[in-house]
């Protein structure tokens, strides 16, 4: 990869030049600012890495300016459901024994997207450090999964964590406790890009130091560039690795599936996206489509407003992206070096603490499907999509609905129906500390279909919930569900009346 791809510019003092509204003037002014940031760093590897990041940001920024002026909206008439060959059913994959797939496992690396914080659930630090089951964190369970895989297969599958500048320091401390495990763990940081002002399009940052509010991690679509810039991509290729399995660190269902790995090897596909059937809870999820004869990932943000309801219909768009991806390492290297990645831009409008309107440019890792040869989807069982985004999700994975074995969650075979209950916990349960304070022990929910809880509600131990249960504490009221209570198709209102539902 070339060490310096930046065009050379000379800084001009003219304010008219810097604040010119013409795209060329803005591009020049931004390039000068980026060069200034680079020049403030002392020589060395960190400066080289930062320089590459600013190059990548500059390409994304100039695309943004061009598309803002010239891009055409998505032509809904060209949007079609995926062709049969674009999405393969998991049940149609050829069954294999783990012994047959072991040689392939030695050519695999696992990469977890670990850039997010636990702020949504009121936690401080990396989301991967949140305890989700039996006192164990997302990261604990991930390490156990891979350690077990290496043990039973005799393979050496490494774990790679893509951190952000928000999570890197804490994660580096956490991974030290895994030194005795049979897992090789590597980390690298995704890029940090400068926020820029919405009015002038100029970066806020005036120095390369990490200042809150001035820099941001640009979404998981940055994986390809930052993976290459870190040197880990070349290192894995030198070690004989051929594929990387990418997934979100908070998806407890995203384990290495030898069957899918064998399918990737058999087909020679450079990119395989795991999709699963939509439910009403997934109507906003991105989906694989055929667009002008090309396989694409369509996100709801790309859909014209007039067709958003059409996009949400489960009957028309039946599947959604789990963000479990199997990707060829050689293909990533080829596309990065040729600068072929042209991922759909996600424009996030934000504001700083002082009210300044700023813009963040981001991309999604799955949008790269259009660039890889033989790319397609595999429609997997719902069990491979078990994310924990909220305390409502946490409620499910801590219950008797799931069993934990070797770091893997599996649905309790005692549950009669193989679907997962719909759970909606109100604002009083939003933060983990509040959630834990309101449940003495996790309720038994093997026969639960739907649960809605709003208001000031607390649960004693050994509570059983069955069928449809709705608990509503009105403003100023408090509800205590007593120890050993069994609620079967009940509505519990503010005055603690138990009503047949």
C-alpha cells in the first residue's frame, strides 16, 4: 500500500479561499486543515497511521460534497427482492462433521466489532464489559466460545477486536485476564474522523489530540480501511488465514458455524452475509435486494419517504441483515489497495455541547456486499441473531429461556414454541442498575408470549410469567409483584387488581 497518497497543497491565508462555498474551495480548505493536523504529530508509526486515516476521511468527505450536489435518489422502481441465487437457505447447506472442517478453521479469524459504549443502558466503558449472564460479560462469553472451538477442533482461531478510541484503553486492560486461555487475542483501533461544521464544512478539530466532541468513530464500515492500516490484515494473510468472520460483540448468537464456513470455501464467495426472517420487531432492518441486476444492501435511511411503509412490510422484504459476515481477507486487501470501496454514506447530523451544528460521515460494513465477487446471503435460523441492545433484551438472555454452554446461548428445549417472547420494559427499567434493582431474580418465562411493563414496578423472587402479561403502574403508583406469583394472561393495573386478559 502506498505510504502517502495525499495530494500536496500550500496553505493560503485568504479567508475568501478557506470559506469559499464552491466545492473546490471547500475541498482545498479541508485538505489544508487535515495536512495541518498531520503536521502537528511527531514522526513515527502513529503519525503514519493518522495520515492514512485523514486520507480516508478526505475521500469520504469529497464524496459527500459531490453526492450532495449530484447524486440521484434511489429509483424505487429498480428495487427488487433478491434473486434465488442471492440468498441461500441454511437448511440447504451440506452437512459436515467438525473433523472435516478443522483444516478450514485454521484459515479463519474471528473479528468482533467492539467500538460501542454501554451508555444506552446507563453503563460506563465498553459495552463488551457489561455482565449479561451469570456474572460474565460479552467478552467473557466470546473468549469461551473460541476457546471451546479451538479445543474440540484442534484449530487455532484467533480473536480480533476492532475498538474505537472510546473503548481501546479499557479493552486493553480487560483482555489481559485472558492470557491463560487457549485464544490468541489481537486488537486494533478503527479510525477517528473529525466532525465538521454543517455551515462551513470545515473540521472542528484544530489538533490531533482526542478531545471529546471533536472526533468520532465513523461506523463499522470503516473496518476495511482501518483493518488494513493497522497491519493486522497483512499479518493474518502471512499466517495463512483466508477468511474473517465479522459480527457485533453484543450479538450472543454470532458464533463460528463450521457449516457456513464450509459453504464459503465450497462456493469461493468473497462475501457471505447472514440474514434471517423478519418479524414485526425487525421492520427497520437492512435487507438484501436486487438493484439493476446487482446484489445490494438496502437500509431504511436510503428509502424514499414515500416508500418507507412499503419497506417495512414483512411480506415484501422478508429478511434482514444480522451483521454476521464471512469475508475473504485477500479480497479486502485487493479492494482497499485499489481504493474500490464506495460504501453508501450515512450522514449523521449532530450538535456539540455549545449548540454548534456538526456532521458525522459514517458507513456500514454490510454495504460492501456490492463490491465482492460471488457475494450473497445465507438465511440462517433466528438463533444466530441474539443481540442485547436494551434491558428488554437482557431480560430474555438472563432468564430460563436460554441455557449457557461453553459461552454459547441456546434456547431451552423445554420451551414448547421456538419463537422468542416480545418483551417491552418501560423507562423505569432502562438503565441496568434500575433493572437489577427491580428484579430480585429473573422470572421464569418458558411459557411467556408477550410482556409489557411500564411505570414503577418491582418483581420479587420466583415469579412466573405465562401467556400475555401487561403490568401498568400509573403515575404516582407503585406495584410489587409478590414472591412466587404466577401471572398467566393477566393485566396488572395501578391498584393491583388482577384481571383476566
